[in-house]
C-alpha cells in the first residue's frame, strides 16, 4: 500500500535524508545541514573544490611548460576522449537508476549484501550483464577512437603545423586511449556501487584520486613529459577505480561471481527502453558540449583553443561541483520513488536544486568578475592570466548559459530516477540546434560566436523544453490515480 501524506511527511528523517539538529550541534554542522550537505555530497564537493583550486595551477604549468602545439593537442585529446559516449551509450546512468530500485530492500554489512534474496538476484543479473556489455564497449572504444583520433590529429599537423615528429603525440595518444578503455570496462561496477548508496565511500576515494592525480600531472608536466601527463592522470584514476571494486568492496561483489539464483532483470524490458533513449541523447550531447573545442582548434588555431579550453575547464568544474548537490541524491531519489514517497522526493529535490543553481550562479559571477579585474590591473602576473583566458564578456555569456542549463540538468535527474526517459525528442532537437549554432557561429566568430550560439540554444530551446517535460511527467506520474 502506498504511504499516506502523514507518513510521507516524516520520511526525510526516517530515510536519513537529513538529521535532527542536536542542541549541541557545531556551527559547521548546522551550516552543512542548511545546505543539504551529507557525506556523499561533502566529498564530491571537496573533489570539485580541489579541481577548482588546482585547475588554474595545471593551466599555468601548461602555459609555461608546453609550447602552443602541445597545448593545442592537450585540449584536443580531452575532447576526443569524450567520444566514448558513442560506444558506452550512457548505460552507467541506467545502471545507477535500476540498481537504486533493487537496493531499496538490501543493505551492506560486514558479511556482504543482505536482504531480499530476489532483489539480490536481480541486482547480480544486472551487474553481470552490464559487465559483458562494457567489455565489448571498451574494445570498440580503443579500436575506433584510436583510429579516428589519429586521423583527426594528423590532419591538424598536416594543415596547420610544421611538426614532423608524429611520435611526439601519437604514442601518448594511443596509450591514453588504451588506459581509458580499461577504465571504461570497470565503469559498470562503480555504477552499481553508486546505485547501491555507496557514494560516501566512493566520493572519498575519488577525492584522494583527484589529489594524487593532480600531483602526478604537475610532476610530469614540470619534468618535461609533455602530453604523457594525461596518461599519468588516467593511470591514477584507473588504480583508484580498481581499488574500489577489487579491494574496498571485495565482499560486496562476491555474489556477482556466480550466476543469479532467482529472478533476473529483463534487459529488453527494463534496461533497453531507457538505455537507447539516453544513448541517443548522449551522442547528441557530445555534439553540443565537445564539438566547440574541436571547431575552435580546427578553424582558429591553438592559441585561441587554449584560452577557450582553460575557461571551459574552470566553468565545467564549477558546474560539476554545484551539480553534486543533486546528482549524489540520484540513488535516494530512486528509493523514494520505489516506495512511492513522492512528497519526501519533491521536498528534497526542490531544496537541493535551489542550492545547486545558486552556487553555480555565484561561482560563475565571481569567475567573470575576476577576469574583468585581472584585465584592469597593470601587473605582469595579472596580465599573463588575462591573456590566457577569453575576455569577461565572453566568460559571462558561457557562465549564464551553464546556470540556465543547470535547471534542465536538475529536472533531467529527477525524471530519470523514475526509470523512464521522455527526453529523447527534446534532446535531439535541443542538442542538434546547439551543435549547429556552435559550429556555424564558432567557425565564423570564434569563442564569442560559440558562446552566443550555446546561450541561445540552452536558454531558448533546451531548458524550456526540458522543464515542460519535467512538469508534465511529474503531474502525470505522481497523480492520485498513479499512486494507487
């Protein structure tokens, strides 16, 4: 039987969504509670904050230790690696959502997973099928992206640069793709852990991975290793993911070594309908998000690409940090939906969404103002930084676009937590429009053109369209008739 409104009203405390304030609670804990920060969010935010602190250091090292050719290839590598969406097809998002529904009747103890045996059997079947899928995807990724990336990078060399030593970029590129492919094969296991409410431990490990990774990258760049620095970062990430699944959660994955002993997840009916929709959206999202960097480096050169890459890296880090407030609640959203506690779901969603959007708006504003100030100061260091970034107006356009996009991102997480995805047509239309605008305006007007095209596509097409879908599905799925 579904819960009544009176039962749902106390759900946040019952489910551990928030904690009752104690009279002796320290000030920092009260602030964290007001901002809806729990352990999962805390470590995720710390990891993103570390990126915000270390990102400029990394960029400055690139400026002083790389020549402009290496700098251009550095950002091209990053954009090309995002092509993994074409083979991975966003399955990890579906795994998190499906696993969260099964985990509502399970828990992790010192002896392993306990609880409903049928739910455990379904979880095991989900994990084993996902691993098979990702092993194939990883192989295809290494094969296809190595070839396509080499062709694209080679075309840059032939058309724009006088750099005959192909090995200067070819060997790091092939190694980086291989390391990313191995990490891709581990992704379904970490996705299962995320869906099973293990985010506090996962985000703690990823926080330390970020710290070690930054140190490794700085050391390799400063020692003259050039593009091999990206390989060092990928190696650290792979080692951390391996530690999670093979050591930290060894007992958790013991049931996955054997075939499921009961009911299994019907892949065709429960996973595939959501996956193919998200996969198509992911492909179009790549066009909307990563095409800009390739267009700029192709048509406007490495110097312009370097400035855009540094700005975009910082803004994306701000967006990821602020999105952590809601993204880390994805498994809990699924559990509340499985238990039909819609009032508790909405109360949490609106609270963390407000915090997420306000934090991103504040961060984007401070970043934009900071660039303007650097441009006004006559000191060498300030001018050096300003010369490596687009102007404040361009940065403000991108910041505003990401703040508006955040509303769409939050609504998307909410809807997908229901194991449904009605965003297919909206994603195709909006992402295609953004990609066309970014390519057309970016080719002609550089970074400023990309910013205007991106802002128009996000503000006029994508976000309004997605919010309409969110409102309609929420009203339909949470109606009294639907609850019954």
